[in-house]
């Protein structure tokens, strides 16, 4: 039985009430007095030199308040790393993709702004563009960025040694190549930003974000104003999935327009802008060469991955690494060599989507199934023989503490009825398994830690301050649960102030799956410290030692004698009467190897904990149309500790939908010469309620020693493993191992036909 | 063209508004009347985030001219609760964890509310079909479907039907 | 997304509407449910000066039996079509097609059958935002001289993706077009221009008033393929009508129609005729007709509505076959 009151309960989320009443305010819902409408002029060409931008006609239009171009900027270039600063927020020399920002406009209303947009006269000189990463590397035409030869943005090389020797020792070696096109986030909320400069010349800004502090720094750099003058405010956020962590040029353009007009400005993206003007997931071509022994244990692997990075670097070094990291975490490999290349092309910018680099689209699990079949091993057994075990080090020297991967495999196998189904299903029915692992955090230097402040009010309620942001996954509820549990209060006694850079300390954000582990832990530590102050006061009143006390249900009581107690509210008031307010701070900094660097030194402790997940999917394929009906999904993850199973199940289910059903069956982008054809919700095929299978969620708790209450990353390992399970299930149903993702009906049908011809 | 004065009946209250012919109902709700619960996500009648009810039927307010909405009884997400008292469906969404980012929630609720009025005890397939035009990117729909099913028909074996708002002892 | 400006006209009577069309037809568009028109306007694909709303014309919303035919007012909502027992009984293909239109919340209450028939042809190079279409030459349908779907094509190859029109063509329906002071009835098969830019053979001063479905002793069926089971337009569809002979064992008449593969629903006369006299359970004949339908339809189609052309062509055969099987099954029952 759990010792906790609130942690581990199926507590409905604190933010739901406002959302079901339509009262929760998202950025586009904001209205400020005198607010103007902002719009962005984007390049209609994939690669074109800017000869001139004439804004005079636009400025002459009545109702237009300002037009900004690259000339109005400080010329600062943005990049996640010092060595990847390659993107201006308003281009001055040339545009590198269709959608690149060249000007911004602010007007009294939308109609005027749209009209003015057409009146901005840009003289372009079109240049040869390149859209395929392999062509880009060989291209003889002008580089997309001069400083990057062969259009290679990033090269990550990892070699754990003895790869060639181990290939020689291998019993069976095979090499396969897998391809996957780009995909997109399609957050429910299109991107929007509201900005204004207040009377103290502080920039106040609202926008969907994966971490307010990750927005404030680049804004402070761009405007050359101190950090305290950039106030990123909390606002409800309609989904992020990794697509809102970085600064968006619109943030800067909106703020620049606000500065120039001295009025608040709002920019709302169209769905098309959200698709091409934020980030996308990388297209990838991955080759795995894997050597195994007779029992199927992987002795050596060499993986080469070419990633289409689009026009700018974004989180390039991370994106180029993570596909590899996921596979090295989940499976043991005797030795491994990895070469990841991120290539510039004249297409929209690629960033992280759910995780960086889409490891699930690398085909590693498909190859594992191929090897298993060759050796006559069941895919489940194949995974168990290679699965990560607790207490081991990964190839790049990260220690894995808690790990219940095997348990997730066993439980998913049992619940799905794998043993009764594998090899025994009727034709065109299939079952497939995927396993994966995700990091709980990255080394993030001075921004890797989080700090929380807690103050008690005289009514016995507490205000909790935290930099953690909620993108929709339930982070705010998580913080409230932790604070209430730790302080002995009820959730309704907690007033949360979060995701506001003016009032909260630096925090890594809802980024790298670290909100609970780092931000939650900071709140837990602050609450613990605050509780000790309460105990000190209470101990004097109750005449016992502070360490004999506990707090629960708004009461402080003696652990061995609960009837000896005092309300927390009373303790707070007595403390105040003794000239001491009750407040505290607490923080958490993950112990990672600060010398680890993505490109120059990809070795050392990556993060403190890793999550592990298994998904099993059962499908039926229509052999005449290639259409897939998904019958069942079982999602099982080692989350360390489930702080709230209700919320967690929702994360698992969403992961199956986006990672599996969308990621592997229906979602991908189509192009015509650098123009993204399917930017809208009609043309980009997001999964629907009527097409989703029932999903069974199973939570495995390995209790991570370093996590808050034992918690670590939750649900991303489902998104990743679900994708693999979907493809494995289809492969099993049709008896063909597909090497081109996603598995659309046309590809499935071709595979079925090709197989028929052969047999 | 000139602006026109019309009356819209929204959540049982008449609102006199001045609109342009090219104003959509969604724009008038959000921009003129500050009823920002209805959301624009796709703007072309696909995603369902802007769904409101007209005479009890769910419709896309982004593809309905404000002028075409005159006379009808319009219900928006703001009209689901009775003051502070949530409707059973709203409470069920909360209790079953059907809300994540919450951006699709208002439209989802308006479609589901209309379904439950027409069919108080829909089975799972009926619910999934009825919600086919409301896209949610967060939930995988599982908890939304359960929330709709259990809104009118609470289940004894559902851990979330009864403990709404309460934490475990 | 903002609609462009227009003048809104809302006539009280059909005559009033026809009067307005006679005056403004060239510059006007009819607004029924708005689910197709308003999206195109938002994308700047058309900017009518006048919008003539059918909102007040309840007289165009009906389903009735008259003169041995089913008559449907053009403004009848898709919801009412689906709810109609008469249509389920007399024109199952139309029922099945309407069920698949859009998603329940889009189609049922605002969308109309007239609007579904008159939904404009689509092409993924054309149904795009103004921004998308900038920075490249305009295509035929957009007022230019090139086609992005088929290189070197001197005409527009946009595709008719109407579920309703495909089913109604199989049902041998007619449409009644009203102009100021006249009405004319046109077979749906003659209603198309084969010009993707303006696919319908009607004058801008005319209004689609009614759809007439002649009674048949046969059974109809509709099959379609799309990415998802709601929202999406069909990437290929087929509707058939099988009329039995008096003994009810053989096919006296067949109508095979393929949709979403050309500028209009494709009535395949040769394949239809091939089934004359065939037994209701002659699966081989169905397969053969379906295969031939694929070859016929393939000559019209271009890659412009999503899935690969090769796949869509292959699926014509399957959809036709399934529709034939379904109709035959219904006849045998």
C-alpha cells in the first residue's frame, strides 16, 4: 500500500475545469487595448536572393502601422548552439525555403494587414534549389549556407571500438536500408504570439512554448536587452510535441512590430504557416549493418543515417544523435559505430518531433525481426536476448539505473495474448512488437536545472512558483500533486504560478522529457524544505521533535500518535505571530556529465534515468486494397513511478495515436519542388476517433532512485515503440518486411502483389 | 459592403451585433462577443474545434456566415454549464481525463453533447463515428470516448466514474 | 482565415433568387451549406461580388415521390437524405454515398445534396492557399496556362470527388436547372462539360433546383476508398445499378460509374453493357467488368488527389467489383 495520499491517485487534472467551460485562455484568445494584427511576409521561392524590399506601398495603405524587414533587426543570428547560429529571424540576403520570413507588418485589422502583405514588393533573384539530401551533398550549385561544405550541417560520429573485429566474430550479418519522409506536429492550436513593450520598456510576450526560459534568452539576445526585461507569460498551450521549444521567428517579428508601433501586436498563424513555418520532423535514410551470434545477440552494429534537415540547423546536433541514442539505450550491442549526417536542403526547418530524430523510423526493429526470422527465433525472445538490463552502461557510457524493460515485454506479451497469436493468426492478420527507450533529460549546461519557491499564505494555502510549462500533458497538475503531497495540503490549497520568466527561476522546460524529473523534483524539494519550517514551529507547539512529525490533509501530526495534531493553517499563523513567514526554495540539478557534447564528445552520462516501453499491435490488412484496420493496442512502459495513472494512460493513448497510427500508417508530407502539398488538416492525415483501436495501457513501476517518488520519463517510449509495433504488425500480416515508412495502403498492396508474383 | 445589425441568439440570450457579410459566426463569437471558447484550428471545416450547435445540431462555425446564423438558437461551449454547475458531460470529461491540451475540447464537447441529446445511450462505435469530424492530437481519443459513454451511463467498474474531483484516501 | 468581402443577398423566394441570378449571375455564387464554397473563398480561389444565400428557400428542401420518381430538393441537407427511409429503399447507393460525405458534423446539417453535386473539382496543386500558389505560374483552373498534375497538358485535369454525384449518375438521375422564367431537365450524364475549369454544363444564371431519381426495380450500391473513415474525399469510388430481368436471376441492365478518377463521374457504357444477361452470381463477369473499368477510368485520371495514381487505378477494379457484388447480393436477398 502506498504511503502517499495524492501521488499515485487518479486525480482529475486541475486545469480541466477551465478547459471544459471554454474559459481557458490560449494566446489567440488574448485581447489587449489597442492591439494590432501582425502578419508575416514569407518567401514564395525555395532558394532566392533578395535584391530589394520595397515597403513604401504597404506603408502608405491606411491602417498600416509598421512594416519591418531585416534592416530593422540587430542582425543577430539564432542557433541552439554557438556553433549552429545560422538563422536570421528576417532574412536580408536570401531565402532558403518556401516560407522563410522576409518582412512583418502590423495593421489595425486583419483585412488591412493581408492587403498590405501583398503590397510589400520584394525583388527576388531565383536560384537553383535542392530538395533531396543526397543530391544536396553532391550539389555543385551555390551552397545553402556558405560555411557548410557539401551542405552537411552536422556530422555525428560515435565509435565504441572493436566494431570490425566483432563483425568478424558474427555468425550472421545483414545490412538493410530504411527510408522515412517528413512528418509534422499538427498541434491543435495553430501558432500564435502576442507581444507588447510595457512602460518600463520590458517585452511582455505570450506564445505557445516548450519552456518560457528557452524563449526569453534568444529574445534578450536579439533585442540586446537584459533577461529581466523579457517577460514570457504563462498561457494555455494547445499542444507542442517538441515543436514549440525553440524561439520562433514570429516571436521576434511580433515583438519588433510591438516595439516599432508602441502597441500590442498579435500574430496568428494559419494552419499552413504552422506546418511550414515552425518545424517538421526529419526525413531519414538509415542503413543498419548488424552482426549477431547464433543465439541472436547483437555483437556489432554499424548505422549510417542521412537526415534531411531543411534550411536551418535548429537542434541539429541533438537531432542527429538521438536516433542512435534510443537504440543504444534499449538494446545491448557488443560494439557500435554510428555516423549521422544532417543535410541542409531548401525545405522547411526540421526540429524535434516528440523526440529528436525519430529513432522509430530507422527500421532497427524491422531488422531485428528479419534477423530473428532467419535464426528461427520468436521476435519477443529476440528482444529479451538483447534487452537492456538495470545496472549496465550504454555504449556511450551512460549508467542505466532503473530498468524494467523485460517486465514491460512480459506484461505486454501476456496482455496481448501474443503466445496464442504469434504465427497462428489467419492470413492477413498480424501481430507485432516494438520496444524502445527514451532519455529523461539531456546535458543542458546552465539551463539543466530547475528551482522552485513556495510561500504560505496566512489562510494556510500555499503559492508554488515553478518555471515548468504545461503544453497539455498535465505538467501543472503534476506540480500541484507533488506540492500538495509534500506539504500535506489538498490540491485545491495549492496556487500555482508557473511558466512565467518574470517570477520563476530558470527551468529546462517541457523539453527532453524532463519536466517531472527536474522541475517536479525542484518543487518536491522546495515543499520539503517548507514543510521542515512548519515542523519546526509545530514541534514547539506539540512539544515533540520535528522529525517525529508528518503532514497530511491540512494537518501536522505526530507520526506515532496521529491524534496529537495541529492544523497547518494554525502553524502558519503562529509562525507569523513570531515574526517569521513560512516559505522556502528548493531546486534540482541532474547529475549528468557536463563534458558530454553532441558532436565533439558524445560520451559520458547523458541523463540520470531512461524509460523503457513495449507496444504490441494487432492488425488486419485488406489484401485487395492494402488498407489496415488496427484491432488492438497494448502499451506498456516502465515509468519509474506513476504519479497519476489517469493522466499517464492518456499520455500512453496519445502516443499510440501519434507515434503509431499516424506515424506509421498515415502521416507524411508530399512535395512539389520544395512546396509542401499537404499542409492542411484535410490533406495531412491525422488519426480520427473512428479509426483508432481500443488501447490497453499497462504501467510498470521500477522506482527510479533519483526520480521524484521514483518517477522518470513517461509515455515517449510508447510513442516510439508503438511506431515499431505498427510496422511489425503489418509486416507480420502481409509476410513482407517493409523498408519504406509510413506503411500506406499503396505500398502495402505493392508488397502483397510482389510477394504473390514471387511465390 | 456596409455592416449590418443582426441579432444572434446565443446560449439563450439575444445579442445585437454589427457584422460584415464576410464575418463568420466564429469570428463574431470570438472577436465581437468575446466568447473565445470556440477555437479556430484549421479554418476550413475539417478539425471540428469551432463546432457550435445551431438548433441542437453541431455545425462548423468557421464555415457558417454570421448572417446565416440569425434566427437559430446557437449554443457554444460557454452555454453548456448552468452557471458554475457543469453539465454531466463536462464533468465526465474532467473525471475521465478526456482533456489534455484542451484546444479541441470545446468542439468535442459540442459534438458529443448533440449526440447525447439525440441518443442518450450511444455505443462505442456510434460515439467514435459521431466524433469522426473532431480531431484531437493529444489523447488518442480513448478517454474522450469513455467520457462520452459514461456521461449518461456511469459504470460501477470504472475507476473514474465516481471519484470525480476526489483523491484517493 | 478571413473570407474576402462580398455582398450578401438572401432572396425569400425561388423567383427572387432567379431574378438575382439573371442580373448578377456572372459575379455571384450560390451559398447553400457553404462547406465547399466558403473554403474556396477563404483560399482566394474565387472572389464573387455577390453571395446569393438559399437560407430562406425552404421550398428547395424536400424528398418526395412523384411521377414514378424520387424527387429531392437541391437544398435538402445531407442529414435529411440519410434519415430518409424512401432514399434508403429506393436509392441505397445515394444513402451509402451520403453517409460517407465529410464527417458527421460537417456534412449532416449544413451540407446539401445540391452542394455536393456542385462541389467544384479538386486538385492538390490547385486547392491551396494564395501563398502556396504565389511564386509559381498559375495553373489552368487558376487562370493560367499550365497543369501541375499532368505535364504539358493544355487543359485542366481537376478531379470530381463528389460522392453524391457518382451515386446519382449510377442511379440515372436527372437534375432540374431553373433560370429566370424557365426550367430544364438534364440527365446527370449530360451535365458535365469535361472541362476541369468549369465542370458543370449550366449557365451562371441558373440554379440547381431538384434531383430526380427514376424508380428502378434494380439495386444500387456505392463503394469508396479514402485515407480515413471520415472527413476525407474519396480517392476512388464506384457506384452501380443492377436491374434484374423478370426471372430475377439475370441482369437485364447494368450501370457502372466510377468517381474521383476524372473531371466528372465516369459512366462506363461498355463495361455496363458487358453485364447484360449475366447471372447475378457471375463473379467472373463482375471481375472482368471491374478490370475493364479500371483500364477505361485510368485514361482519365491524373495524380492530383493524394494517393499514387497507380494505386488509385488499381483500386478502381476493386471498388467496381465490390459495388457489383453488393448490389447483386441485395438483389438476391
